[in-house]
C-alpha cells in the first residue's frame, strides 16, 4: 500500500513538473511542440522497466563469464549432487558385509540375488576399497516404477549402517558405487561407477580452451559496444524520472528490428540456450520478419504493415511455455521417465528380489537400443502452441488498442527525417503510428522516442566553461546579443553514443543529420563529429 502511494505520488509529480518546464522565453511553437512531446508517465515507467530487465540479462551474462574466469574456468572441476528423498529411494538391504571373498552369503542374500554377476562386481569393489570387511547398504531408486538406480554405500564395521536418505545422524561413509546395466541383446553388460578414492584422482582433457577464451574476449566487448548506447539512454531515463525531469524512453525490444547487429551477436552468444522456449522459435520469427519486410510490396500494400508487439511475443512465449509445461504437465512423466523406461526383455540382467513376493526385472541407466526422443521434440507441440498463441495476441492487441487493422506509414513522406528511413513492408515490430507524431500547422514532427526507436541517438556540443570573448568596438549591441551557444543537435547512430561522450574519440563517428530549431538538416556524406569537441547527451528534440 505504501509502495502504491509512493509510485502514484511520483507519477503525479512527474506530470506536474513536465508541464512546468516550458519557460516564458520560449516561442509559442517550441512550447506547443514540447508539450505535445510529453509521454504519459505510466508509459515511461513501463518502457524503463522492460528495458532494464533486458539489459539485466546482458549484465548477468557478462558477470557470469567474469566470475567463471576468476574462479578458474579451465582449471577447476565441480561436482554437483542432488539430495535423495524418501519418496524416491528405498532400502533393499542394510546389514550386508563385503569381505575379501565377496558379498557374505549370510548377510547379503538380497544383494547377491540382484544379478548373476554380483560376485564379479564384489571382487572389483574389494580391489578398490582400502580395506575389508566393510558394511554395505544397498539402496534402490524407482523400485515401484521398474527403472531407476542401485546404489551401494560402504561404511566401516564399527559404524552403524548408513541410511539411504540424508538424516541428522552423522555417518561414516567409505565410498559409493553406482550400478548400471546395458541392453545389447547378446549378453548382460554392467557399468560400475565407484567413488572410493581418498583424494580426487579424476582428470579431464580440455580442448580448444584458448580458442574459446579468445572468441569470448571478442564477442563480449562487441556486445557491450552494441548495447551500451541503449543501456546509457535507459540510465538517463531513470535519472530523469527520479529527478522529476523529462526523460527520453523507447522500447528496446521493438527497436531490435533496427539493431540487427546487436540482435545477431546477442543470439550468437546465447546459441546454446536458443533451443529453449524463448530462444530459437522467437529468433526464427524475428528472422522471418526481417526478411519479409524487405520484400517488394504491391502498390496497394506499400506503406502498410501488420504491427507485432515484440515484448509481448518474447516474454509471453517464455512465460506461457514455462507455465504450460511445468504447471499443466507432469514433467517427470513427459521428459524424465521416457529417458529411463524401456520394454521388459529377456536380456534384462538385474532383478529386484522380494518385490511383491516375486523378482521383478529392473532397468538401470540409459543404455538401451531404444531411441529416446529429445526433450525438444517432446515439447515441440506445446512450445509451438504457446508461440502461435502469443504471436496471435501480440498482433491482436495493437489492433484493439489502436482500433485499426494495419499500421499506416504513408505519412513518412510528410516528415523530412522519416522520409529518409526504411519503411518496412507487410509486418513490423516498430510502433510507428501517425498518432505518435506531433502536428503543428501543416508540418508533422517526429518525437525523440521515435528517433531512438529507429536506432539513433542525439548529442549536442557541451557548453564551454572557460572562454575568452573578444568583441570588436564597432560591433553593434544587437550583434553581441545574437551570439548564443550552439543549440544544434547532432543525430548519430546509437552504437556511437557512448564513444561520442569520451574525451577523445578513437575513430571518426559519422553524423546522420542535424536538428536546428526542430528542422531536419541532412548531413553530407562522410560527415563526422569533431574529435576536439566535447559532446553531451540530450533528451532529444522533435524533428520535422
């Protein structure tokens, strides 16, 4: 309740402050244009929150890579264990004794009856254990499902038997052994994984570690360079909101359509997770949009396109897939069980004795001639249904909100800046509605948020704090008063925003155009920012 009152108060103060920033010395035209350029505060906060969530993923990605290298990515070995639960594990035998001759016949009747090869398995374990005899606790996972695992836990004779599930009683464990079987349709085959070494004797061979490190060293700075301009604008937007100042905001996810390099490199680094619910299908949709909107359109469709709400499609696919797959399906029955389950055959080599007064065949491990479908194929229908449903909603929602079927961009010809921009065909994710422009007389002005959405940023020369002015004696007083600081705004690529703010630019940064008193002035080819001039970011300006 307190948070709700605070947010409401902040929104009201932002709206009040924005209406009072227009000073009396500005012309009526400037006041009218800037007042019309005001974006509703709720839209400002929504854009900032969505952009911050996207940039947080980039920060976490870079931070995780840095943390891995600081902790020794290529020199360490990490072992992860999943605690056992009583509902999964059951006790088969607790008082078994393993001696130099194998499993004791008097105490290990249940363990010896598992398979004919248990004597050979016992001899293998005797050679690996530091000393014998030892206690053996035989644990079974999935006894009621017909598939699972058999775990042998070793403890000293002077200690009590070890429980199959974690308990509050401390136990002395000498080692563990996991027994798995294979189905090769000829003879029983066993895989015995023992963990008995006093020290870590495991080793690993790492291939192409240098190449991967070099590739990451190239990709990470490249990605940071491609998103740092949008990230900086988001931080400036938050600063404006917190200080009750006008803030430049835009939809970064929708703007990825005009930031193809950033989209490509972000997806290339996340290619391993691209097969997840929010990865490959959404990326395929984006690629289809980029290709389709560049196809030539017939005259009747030129300048008109279907609007897709990109944030809804991306986030909606992610959350709907997770909710449907995890909330309305049994994940264990759909994904885990098919990996282990196999048909009962005569060559199953392991049997669990005394299960319902009979011996039941028991399958261990994932070694089978049965081809188990991948999780991606099992979830394919669900993910595609969620994707298509979210895509339909992301198309219908803008139609209902704007009460029009198509996005009409033929008004681009009435604005000098928009007339130079690429006009997508058939489909687009950009919110380029004519209602978002400002009409003043016969002219149409594009808002700063539209300029940022199209992949541009705006900077202006920083005011000079130390200046020596020399004025001729015969200079009229009116001429002296006309000498005002440069108010021309330079339009540059959003990729060049942060480099333009550095004290010394390493490379020449190209100027797209200028805005002088809301008028669009195209820059000649190969025009760059002055390397010796300091620039600062600006909240932008409307442009005709």
